[in-house]
């Protein structure tokens, strides 16, 4: 969990303007990536660009966004805790991938404000904009209220669970991806395993690059819609049939 506190200019955060449009046209559609400057979000952006999607990156700090993401994506500045900065970002958006996460245990950017209220604002905006599919990176353990992370980091898992539910309730087709512990290793070298039911798995790990791939494969697979899955990696061959990967899972509410 990234515990660092990052300040950003209030004026910039209160504006929501497209900084530049450098995205390429593709058949894949336009994807709004939230948390695009984060460790997972930047891998999502890079992979989407490689696959020919048009990417709009939602960032708090345009300078950081350009430095982190390069010139191949357009940037839109905003803050998920400020609804007025969200709605304009959804113009022309087909898909959303959110890897946003609170950066502080308390204060204005605590989990309640980001992982619950912020995600709810995003889900509401996605519904209003008619988004076709919203992929949310959540976390393993969100159904365990006594999980130690809730004590150490502003009840983060409890608020993430409520953010998940806001997305389910929005009516937008969704996939909720709950990774185990995130690691910065190359992706594609291990088998990605998906399970459901949120069992406690303290040793489950997954490279952020594999999480990024799961999110993008979910956009392409109708079988991923309206499902919640926990993901981790283990020794074995990487997944080749992503539609089968998602089709093996139960939809929520069944
Ligand atoms: N760390 C783990 O082991 C672990 C395990 C399971 C799940 N997760 C979850 O997986 C997701 C990705 O994790 P990560 O470690 O890759 O993320 P990260 O590096 O901490 O990035 C978080 C991103 O969220 C953005 N953000 C924070 N507050 C925001 C706000 N108010 N408005 C707009 N953007 C905001 C940050 O922007 P700035 O760059 O401006 O700060 C950053 O781009 C998170 O939801 C995390 O909770 C993490």
C-alpha cells in the first residue's frame, strides 16, 4: 500500500480540462484510466496504448501525468473526491479502468473519500455517460472487517467494499478485480488464477503488470461482465484463453 502523502495545487485539482489530445484512433474504443499515474495505472495505460486503444488518463497533477505517461495519451485533470471535476472527463468515453487508491490513512484523501465516495462518483458519472464497461481494481480481503489493514489504513478494505457495491448498484456493466498483494515484477511469466468468495489468503501475490492485463482482457470479454474475482499468480503457464478464464466464474448475485 502506498502510504505517501502527495499534495497537489488546489487550483489544478479544481479544474478539469483536457491538457492535450495525443491519443491514436483505434477500433478498441476510448478508455478513461483513473489512477493513471499510480504503479498499476501506468501499466494499464502503457498496455492499452500498445494494444491500440485510445487512452484518456485522469490525473491529479498534469505535470506528473505527462512525466509518468509520456505523450501518447491525453490527460484530463481532476480529483475523484471532487465530483465537478469528474463528469467532463467522461465525454466520449467507451470504457473505464480504475486503479485509484487512497494515498493517506486520514485527511481529505483517506479511503472513505477515495475508495468509497470517489468510486461512487465515478460509477455515477459512468452511468450518466452510458459507459459500456467499468473495470475496478479493488482488493482481496474487502469482506473481512477485522482485517489488519482496516486498523492500519483508515478502514481501507471496508470502504473499498462499499465502493464496489456503488459500482454494482450503478447499473453500468462492470468487472471487479480484487488482487492479492501487488508486486513490481514483469507480467506474463506465471499463471494468473481467479477465485471467488474472498477467502483470507495472506500470501497471495500478483505482479501489477498481470493485474493490468486482467483489467484489459476483462474489457474484451463479455463473459467478464458483472463478475467479482480475486486474482493472484502461481507457478504455471500463463493464461491463453481469457474468455474461458472469465466464463468459468459466477456472476454476482447468483
Ligand atoms: N499495494 C497492494 O499490495 C494492493 C493490494 C491489493 C489492492 N491494492 C489496490 O490496487 C490499486 C492499485 O494499487 P497501486 O499500489 O498500484 O496504486 P498507487 O500506486 O498507490 O496509485 C494510486 C493512484 O490513485 C491516484 N489517486 C489517489 N487519490 C486520488 C484522487 N483523490 N483523485 C484522483 N486520483 C487519485 C494516485 O494519483 P497521484 O499519482 O496523484 O497520487 C495514483 O495514480 C489501489 O486501489 C490499491 O488500493 C493494492
